[in-house]
C-alpha cells in the first residue's frame, strides 16, 4: 500500500483463505475458510509500524490484526488467538510474561536445493567445521552482517539480551528480553524477517528450519513463561517464602496435559521431527525437571522472583504467535482445572509412554485432529483449517522421492 493510502486510513482487505495458505502456495478446500472466501480487514497495530532500516527505498512494515468485517478477530488468525489467550488470563487478574530464545543458521547461498547447505567462507578462506560453539572468534567473517543486524534491531526497537554462537556449524542464538507475550511474538516475527533481509544484502542465507543439517543440532525456539499479578506485578509461581506455589504446579500440569495434542503447533513441518528424533537438547517429551535439558519442560535455575517454565519443544520454524498461544493456553487449562504434574525427573531417565509425544507430522496432525482440548481452546474452525493446510504440505512431501530412497533402496531385491 502507498504511504498516502495508509495515512489516509484506507482499509486493506484480504481473502480469508490466505490465512490457511500452505507453504507451497495452495489452499485447502474452501469449506475450511468459508465457501464464499470473503474478505478480512487488516488493521494495523499502531505500536507495530516500522520503517525498515535495511531498505534502500523508504519502506515500512505494519503488523496487522486480521479481523472479520463485522469487527471481531478472525478465528483463523494466530495473532488473534494469542490475544484471546492473554485476555483469558487478564480476566483472572493475571498477566503472562514470556521470552523467546531463537536459534538459526547462517549459510552461503544455496542455489541447488539437492545439495547440502554450507557455511560461508571465513576470513581465512575456509568454511567453519563445527569447532566454534560459544566461541568469541570472528574468523567466520560474519561481523559486518551481525553489525548491521544489531543496528537494525536498535532501529526497530528490538531489545536483545544475549547473542551467541550455538553448537551447530554456523548456528547462532539470540535471547530476546522477557515481556508481554504479544510484544514478544511480534518481536520474534520481526527479528526473523530482519535476519533474512539483512542476510540477502550481505550475500548470505539465513535458515530457520528446525533441522537444516544432518549430524548437527537443530534450531529451537524455546519459550520461557511466568505469570504475574496484573495489579502488583508479583510472580505468582513463588510464594512469600520463595517456594513454588500451587499455581506453578498447575501450570506445569496443564502443559503436560496439552503438549501431545499441540505438538503439531510447536513442530509444524516435516523437517521439525528431524530435530526431535535426535533428542539431545531437543526433547520430544512432556516430562518436567529442574534444570535438566533432556526434559521438554525445564525449570531454569533462578531466584524465586524469576521462577519460570521453559517449553523446549517448539522449533525455530514454529509460528511464534501460535506457539506462545498454545503454550500459555495449556498452562491456563492446568490452572483452571487444578491439574497436578507428574513427579519431576532428574538425571538420565526413560520417558514413560504417557509423557511421550508424536514423532512424525502425520501422527501429530492425527492427534491434533482428535483433540477436544484443542477445539475447546482454539475453536473447531481453526483446528480443522490448520490440519487441512498441514495435510496438504505433508501430501506434497510424500509426492517426492528423496535421495536417500534412491541411494539405499534402489539396489534392494
């Protein structure tokens, strides 16, 4: 839209079906978004209108809510779903506080998708080979790229906590500062968009796939969650003596009750399960633990005022609005129904069947499709439409034969 049209308040409309467009570009049957495929209104959030600092031409981006023409939020909107979950907490006098940790890879351009990704050439003319985890070295030659990333973050008002080289080859992580869930979802979305745009300027490719490289750790989007009283700002996960509260236990119990049903929301792509099937630091379970990274729900070591629950299941490929909404909705379900968690686990452990999660996209979608809890929390229209769109993507994946199948199976009798 032109700047003039935007400033005049001209309404921007979009077909409802676009909210269910699959990643290949197609759409599920029209019955999933209204058979007439009518319009939605895109209403810009006045707090989320940004001049894009990396663009050579004056250009801005506005994050919008997708609303029905009658005024209410569309049930197909993931941002709208998150706002509804936050409102349910507010009705109880509570405000969720979240932070996201996003991992991503920086690669050289990959013009042939049949070939593996490669890290960029470093200043010494070599490609990183995996020995740089948590290193302060700038040998990878990415300092100009990251300098512009930092500058663009500042221009967009994206505060950052820590930035580090992660365990994977040319893999990095940013920790965004904790705050309002909607704000953090917006910031996570903006940061991912920023990364890809700045990378293109520097002749690089940023990849937020869950598992872009074999034999290498995948990329997560861990979600840290706590609850405070709206009036006082007190963390309700700790009592006056600094001990865990019943609400803390119930929040964990709700997450345990919902994680299997919501796995397809946290791990939305075929590739998501490549990350989860190698469980080190990517736990595919609903166990909880004090400071154990093998648990899907980890309680980081902290002071009582900072007591929080880390959901380690979501991948970097997850929709931040939907992943945060699903995690908070499950926790609220536990609070409302006073669900008790299982005993905490420590050290090495075997995951009981009751706490195991779907390990393929097909299994996760079947679980979501049958979930009464998901339909109660997000509505039939959203769940059925989401499953329909993701089923199209899964079918498209199975329409291709992989190099592994040709290499290994072709010679079989």
